[in-house]
């Protein structure tokens, strides 16, 4: 698994802050037909039942989508309708406000006496300039960005060229809908924490991220379609294969972006189940894969976990 696939697939939500976030349109209350599969896939939604009637709808998200990727699988509509609140990676409204953009710039830019060109190899800088020329961007305007921030900008623009944007992401879709409906929501992390995931990368890790991002530009469209197909069908085996095929090469990043976060999240989710709450949990689908994913962690806590398609007791 190239490093960029791990970082981008698990943390593209940060692009909503880095590159601006539009307010998505909200959908009206669905009719009964919204809960019937249209044959396009049952979605990446798992239902977790606790000891006191608590229920979590673990809804795997893609942080950036296209208009044509809607409507979502019926499982997402059911999860929203049967939940009393939503839980997101970030608190509702956290990714808005000019101060957050300023914070990203503060951490993602070099001081006046340094530059991207000075901190990457000549080959990398040449590749950055070639990408800028392709996308009609002035390379000199990018020269103050640190490698991790440059990698995020490239990733965001490449997906945007496919029509995929943060404001179309599953997280934003339900955040805006919950706001309109007056449904409460909370976050598992803060924007500062997610930004620091990138800002805390070593120089070597940042350069690897940028180099891999540049190397994979040509395959973005094909990989994105493969990712979406697996997500729409709840195919965790394929998703895990895409994310972890070479995970042993980057153990520190795996822990930083995935394992440690899952372990931090499982306690509050476990408590919600014990409290008897009905909750829609919206996090990146990568957090459901592997033995350290949320699905297995909650099973190990003694909770019953089923895919949405196996549940009939609503």
C-alpha cells in the first residue's frame, strides 16, 4: 500500500479545512422506498447492539464524493432515521471558520527563510513544477508549503478534477442534514488533532507522502472507482487490501492514522452502547478494517455486530 493511499483515504476530511468547504444541500425526509436496496450495493453500514438496548450504526464514509454518487445506499437513510444523534470524526461546524484556515496555513507553511524547494530533492521539486504546469498553478505560489500540505493540496485538486469534493462527502451530507433537522451531534476528535496528525510527521515521512502522491496522480481515477465500488458493497476485504497491502512498510503511520485513533474511539462508543443510546457513527470506512478496526474492537467488548443487510429487528 503506497503511503498516500493510507493517509489520503483515512484523513481526506482535513481537505475540507485546507481547501475550503461549501455548504451541501440537505435532503428532505425519505419515504419508505429509501430503505429498499436499489441493487447498487447495501453500503458500508454495520449495526452494533449493546446490553441495555443501545445501538450503534457504524456508517463507513468516504470524505469526498461526487454528485453522481448520490443517493447513498438505503442503509445510511435507515441509520439516520433510527438514531437520536450523530457522531462524526469532527464536531459539527468544526471545519468552518477562517481561524481554522489560518491554523492550517500556520502549520503547513515554511517561514520566509525556507521553502519546499529547499526541503525536497531536485527530482521532487521538478515533479511539483510539472504538476503545477498541468493544473495551471503558479509553482512559486506553492513554494512555501510544507510537503504534507502540498500533498494534501495535490490530492484535493486531483479528486476535484474528478468532480469529488469535501462538501459532497458523506460526513458533510449528514452533518448539514442533522443541523437542519435539529438532531444533536458530537465529534470524536478536534480539527487541531487532525491537523497535527500531518504536522507531526517527520521530514522523511512528509517527503515520502509527497513523492508517493506525485507518483500516483495518473492512477487516481482508477483507484477511486475501485474504492467506491468496494465501499458501496461493504466489501471490507477489498478495502483492507487496498489500504494495507504494504502496511508493514509504514508501521508508525499505521498506528498514527488508524490504530491509535480506533483505540481512542472505542471507549466512548462502548459507553454509548452501555448507556442505551441510539447513535449514527460516521467515520472513514478504513477504520472498520483489520483486527484493530472498530468492528472487531467492539466485538471483543462483547457486543453483537452485524452488517445492515442482516438486521431485521428495527
